[in-house]
C-alpha cells in the first residue's frame, strides 16, 4: 500500500473532523457528519498503525481520534464557568434560602453562650469540678494564649480547619435526625462557656475576647450555618410542605445542604488561616478584631446580599444546561 497516497487522500476528512471537534455547537447535519468522520478516522488509525511506524503521524492521528471520541460522547473541555457560577450564584443563593435557619441558630447560640460564660464566671466551684486546677489566673492565661502559637502556623491552620470541618460535617450529616445536631451544638457551647467563664473569673476577659473574635466571627458562623442547614434537612422530613412527598423534600434539602457544604470548606479554611496567622500575630487588638469582623461582614454581605440578588433574578441552583447535557449540542 502506498502510505503517502493513503494519507494524502484522507487528509481532507481529517481536517474536517478536527474543525468539527473545535466547534462549541453543532447542528443536526454537522453532528451526523462528526460521528461518521470519527468512525472513519478510527479505521484509518488502525490501517496506518499496521503499515507505518511513523511516530509523528501516529501521534497526530491518535490525538484526532481521541478528540473526535470526546466530542461524540459529550465530554467537554475544562471550563472555569461552572466553578464561577457556583461561587457567584449557586452558593450565595442556597445560603440565602436557608438564612432563617442559620440566623436563628446563630442568635440562639450567641445568647446561650453569653449566659453560660456569665454563669460559669460567677460559679468557680463548677469550673473547678469540671477543670481542676484551672482557676489560677496565670495558668489560665498562658494555657489559653499559648494554644494559638503552640504549633507552626501552617500546621495549626490545617489542624483547626480539619477539626472544624468534622464538626460542620457532623451537623450536616446528622441533621436528618435533629437531636445529634443539638448535641454537637451543646458540646460546643459548653466548651466556650467553660473557657470563657474561666477567663472572666480570673480577670482575663479582655484577653479572651481579643483572642476569640478575630477568627471566631467566621468560624462560629460557619458551624452555625452547618447546624442550621442540617436542621433544615431534618425538618423537611417532618414537614415536607404541600404537594411534596417526604422523600422528595428530604432529597431537595439534602442536595442544597451538599452545595452549602462545599462552600463551608472555603469558609472554614479562611477562618483557619485567621486563627493561625491573625489571632496570635501580636498586632494591636483593634487591628486583629477589625480584620475578623471585616471578613465576617463580607460573608454576611455575600450570603444575604448577593444571595438575595440571585433570588430576585429568579436564579436556580441547578447547573446551567450546557454543563449538564452529556451529548452533542444540537441547534
């Protein structure tokens, strides 16, 4: 067989196939042509491979066949658009839709946490029974402050990130049962109340707040968002609403919860960075607290402002159609 003649005769088909694989949309006729040319190119590759050892020709034709198969099966080239849509529309929209749940959880936890700090701070006997030897002022301060600089910053950030992610995951995963979420929140509140009460009793309340607030604004809000969304999932099972079965309502809320969970990964990463680098930085207290408050305010604007705007536009948290169809787009 004259290989040069064979390649020359089919070069036009290969060029046409390459042009079709580069197009974003195809009409019905072009889609049929693409399938036909892909099948022919696959046959041509088999013939060339059996009659030629030219690595350049084989590599070029193999790449063309792979591109043709990708176009035929609907595989798409990597695009940043779905990721951008997730952060600009999907995530803030779901945060906004679930806002009543996590805002209520936030308010209740702040109130109960404040009460517990005040209660433990005025009942040192309870602190002593729960944490023997923890009422010494210097010991309490050194232990509390030293916690934030005990490890290298990058290691500490990773540790608190994973720790808080586990807590948030527990709230989301167990939300369908309601009670486990309340238990996790109760444990968290007890720890905050005990540590805060100890610092208040020993006269170190200012140290407590200046070390908690820089990262605590966002960190605690992230946990409360996870808890609120988890409880929302559980409530869908109890009260699915009109025209929906419990199974359907639960599936819809669980899907929304998974979308929020992806966003919480980023939120907790940011709070971990704040806790590792800003909280123990030694910068002036107003600067550290101001950074934490600014980041927290930016989150609230994102969740309630950007989310509300997406809601008013009638946006959906579903993927855009062009990212969900695993087939050749037809005109």
